[in-house]
């Protein structure tokens, strides 16, 4: 089954083509950020990985400015890549989710006053990647900082898609607020009167939260967008 390409992916393709035509070499990740108004190079990498998997670009590992438009992309998007006109809108089954901040995957750290979420940017993802019956209109995304969840395939710089939640079942990966002023991303386990926040990193110890310490579940992870 051929996947449809999102408008954001088309923007990235167009920038690669136009920059290469103008300068004779492909753009950097920051060049793409500037031209598309994508605020994070990790998100640029996410879109490039999608385009590479679909065969629309090629890039050489460990070589900068090695983005090349494939013949497949040239044929399919001849109008888009061959002109400077605006991107043609296309109905695609994608969902735009706001990237509303960062979440640490390390020891809990202080967070700004107020809620964990504050608007920064957004990410387009295929609806087919999301679990069924999830409230798509309430989803939000967070950029991961730290490496306590690496064995769960969640690395520093990855994006986690979250659904709001105030309660969690044992074993679920959640964003939690501790003492009203610290937050972290961990596996949740309730053990009697205390909660164990379990990292997915054998070099790190679990965090035990006693009954007397305020703890608040703020969201559950439903999808991880991995950075290469």
C-alpha cells in the first residue's frame, strides 16, 4: 500500500530541490528549519527519515549535506519540485499535534509554574500510526531530554505523543509531576502505599514516591517518534 505524503514532507522535498539547484549542494538541517519554519532539527530528521523510507530521498551516513532527491520523487512530484509555485494542497489522512514542551527522562527536575504544557511547535503524523479509539483532538507531544528510557527505545531528542491522563495502570509509560514542581518520564508502578517510577536503563535506579509525597499523572505515551 502506497502511503500518502503530507504537505510538511512536500515542503522539505521542495527546500532540498530548490537549495540544491541554487547552490549546487543540499541544505543543512538548519537551512530546512529556516525555510519551512520547523523549529527543531530533530523534527527535520523525523521527516527526512520518512521520506527516505518511502524512497523519495537518499542520504549518506555521516556525510553532511548529502540529501538527494530520487528519480521516484522527481517523477511523482514533477510540478512541485520543478517550479517555485506554492505547494499544492492535497487531502491526506494526517494529524497535526502540538509539540508543547519538553519532558525529562532522567532524575526529576523542576518545571515552570503552571501546567507541563505550553505551545511551541507541531508535528504532522499519519493517523494510521495512532492506536484506535484514542482521543486525537486532545493529543499533545513532548520532546524527550535524557536517557533513562533508552531500553524502551526512547532516546534523547525523540518526540513522544501523549494523551492526557490523571491515572495510570502498572507498566504504563507516563509523564508525572512530583511535589507539584518536578516532572519526569518513567514506567508507573503502584506498590501498596507507594509508587515506583521505573527507568528503562540498567544504570539507573528506580524512584520511590511515598504516600505523603504529592504525585500527579499528566499523560500516557501512545507513540514514540524516534530520532536517528
